[in-house]
């Protein structure tokens, strides 16, 4: 798995939160947009957090993928999950009471 280019270590890095995430369930919502902000697609990922590292990101083990899924180590995007049922939009799966949730917008780079 490649490292995520996060630049210098974030001065606001919350190691306590990073440690709390490990072993917890995480529901991630990803919105993909082009360089102008138009929505290209959406994806939801749910699983158990395996590792959290400022260099490699937040690594999630899902039930439906062979390899782990990684997102950027942006801990500010993480919130405590609200109790309830979450219907995954792109699957027939329902997630109940995730420990944490996160929303990310992924912007496609401008191509010359």
C-alpha cells in the first residue's frame, strides 16, 4: 500500500483520536468531483479501522474488498457516529450504529 502524501506532520494531529479509531467501525462517505466542482460520483466504505498513521492514512478492512481501503489522515473529518441505521447507497447493505463517520470530497486534478 502506498503512502498518502500528507506533507509535513499536522500540528493539530490528535494521537488520542487516532488511537481510539483503531479497532472501531468507520463509515466513510466519498464524493468525487472534477476540478470545477461538478460531482462525478459517490462511494461509501464501511469497515474496521486497522491502522491510523499521519503518513499512510486511515486504513480500513472491509468485508467486501480483498485489500484494505485507505483514506487521507484527516482526523478533522472524523465524527462520532450517530446511533441508527445507515443504508449504503451503492449496496443493499445496512450499517447499524457505526462508531465513527467521515465525509471526504476528492477533487480530480486539473489536466493540462
